C-alpha cells in the first residue's frame, strides 16, 4: 500500500497499479451471489457479454473524461458542468447523492445478518424475523451511525481500510477454495449437467432482462478511478491497458466465482435465501469440506460486519459532502449547507436521516418477512444506483460533440462520431436496465399483493428521489429572493 501511495505522488503509476486499485474499488463477492441467485449458471454467459459490451467501454470512457478534466474536483458533476450547464451539473451531483439513500437503508440489515451468523452460527434470523422488527432494529442502527458520522470519528477510516482488505482476501479465498473443493476434497458438485453447454445459455426473455440491472450495478463505479488517469505513466497507453486488465480480472472472478457457486449450490434449484444467507452458508460448507468447522464463516462474518459498518458511516458523510461541498446557492438552499462547529452539515444530515428512515420503515408495512425485504432493497439499489452512471455517458457524448474545444492526454476512440455512438449505447443500455429492473423478482402467483406493493415502491421511489432534486432549486431561488 505504501508503494502505491509513493507511486501516486510521483505520478508514475503503472498499468498494473491502476488495475489493482480499480479492482478493489469495483468488485466484491456479493456480486457473484446476487447474480447467481437471479440467473443460475447462465450468468456466466451474461458476465462475458456485460464485460465486452458494457464494462470495457464504460471504464475507458471514464479514463478519457478523467484525463480531459484532470483538474476537476467534483467528479461526474464537474464533467457535466464543463460540457453543459451548471443546472445539469447540479442534477448530476444530486443524483450521485440521492441514489445512496436506498443503499444506506439496506446497510443496517447487512449488519444484523452478519452479527446473527457470527453469534448464532445459522441463517434462522433471516427466515424467522418479521420485516417490521428488522426495520425498527435497522432504524436504531442507522440513527446511531448517523450520530457517529456527525462526530467525524477517525477510527472508522482505519476500520474501513482493514475491512476492505479483509473482504478482498475473503472474496479471492472463496473462489480458490470452492473451485478446488471437488478435486481436493471430493465434495459433491451440487448443480447437475455442469458439463453441458446448454446449462450456460440464457433464455433471453422478459424475465431475463429484468435481471440486467443487477449486472450493471455489479460492474458500476468505475468513475471512482478517474483521478488516477493523470497519475499514470504514459497514460495514453498504460491507462487503457490497466482498464483491460481490470476487465479481465473482474471477468475471471465473476466467471470462476459463478462456477464455484455451481459447485456449492444447485443452480437449477436456487434457495430462496441465497442472496441473504448464501455467502455465510457457502463459507460454512467450505469449512466442512476442508475440516476447519465454522472458521471460514466466522472470518467472513467479522470482515463483512466491519465492511458494512464502515460503508454505512462513510456513505452517510462522503456523498453529502460532495453534494454540498461546492454548492451553488442558485440550486441548493444555504440552510442545507449550514455547518456546525465540527464542520458537519447538520441540516444535510437531517435530510438524509428523514429520507432513509422513511425508506427503512414504509416497505416493512407491505413486505412480511426479512428475506423478501432484504432482496427488495437490493433490487431497488440495482435500479437507482446505476442512474448516476447515466451522467457519465451523457458527459462523454457532449465531450465528443465538442471535441475541438477539449484536449485530452488519453482518448478511448479518436473518431468523435464513434465516441458519441458508444456513449449513447452505454447510456441507453443503462436506462433500459434501470427501467426493466423495477419489475419485482417475486412470482406474482405466489403473492399478488406483495408483488404489486413491491412494484409500486420500485416505481415511486426513484421518481420521488429525483423529484426532490427538482424542488430544491425552487426553494433556493425563493430564499434568495426573500433575502434580497
């Protein structure tokens, strides 16, 4: 890690440094479980397609935007501001912040599940606890960490670094142990016909396309690596090389991880709680195969609990500071940016607390059990989180439209027309995935009322979150008028 920091400061990052930094930022073990739960073994083909037609161009687009606007501090909102208008830049910043609301609402549930496995050693908590009970407990946890984040406790930074490293190691360990288990321990392969090609061919029907948003959600977030473009030695050659290496690493982990899932779980009879309990159950089975008991599961539960706690605290603070840090009082009311003595935007925290609390409690009214509640919130995240990627592709399209105005040390494609088309493709594909993602991953025939309740929430929630961003500029204008 110290070597990487030194390389950063000297602006001599090599392609393999960039690939490793990006990999830790983008990838996680949960991506394997979530998408296997939706598609089974056919997800392997989906991973290959999403890498080639979406993830590679997405990563290289980020590279060009980061290189072009190397001095911009606001990330995506700065790119939009430079290529369009301040108003659109505000909407980009708002989108980046507001999509974290469902993310924050789910983190307390992840903490509860991790502690349940750590102390009880099984997944009964998920299957036996009512959604309302979990929501109340989750609300208490969220309010506590909202208070913690407002204090700016530095210890969380160290916890986050340790947890991130531990989760990365556990992800690789899972793949290594699970893929080798049938050969080293003679463990029985759970999915039948894993040697048949037909087992890997998706049925491209409506149900399949409703799961695409989860794949997009899994590979998103490449814009986080944009600051490293201009810290890369010979960025025009080495940065795209690093991005291709990143795509290869993610593809290998996704494909091998999905194979590993097929060894441990029956891909043709997927457990209903695979998303919630799957990682813990997987490590528990691996511990049994390798005769170490609960060791792997306990290590994962500890690492995941720390990661969830760290992510919750930082996701309360960091996105809000990005939104309010360079706030334009034409779009964001001054009261919202008000800081206390510790530099905490107290009113911004209050807004976060209100929105997250609503999203924690209301769904529990119509969703009866915790397992469905957790899966619903995950699906909602897969719908709203990719909305921020739309602004990346929008900025790239405008960049190509104004190619004579901007200079870049690295270009994904030299032809601006081709660049514009690629940006439009990525934007439309992301929008397509988000729209179809609102369809609940629940059989209508099993519970019509639950299905319709989830569908209504999936449609209403993104609309409300975006609409709030349209209201703030009107409030800001009125406040300025009153103050004049």
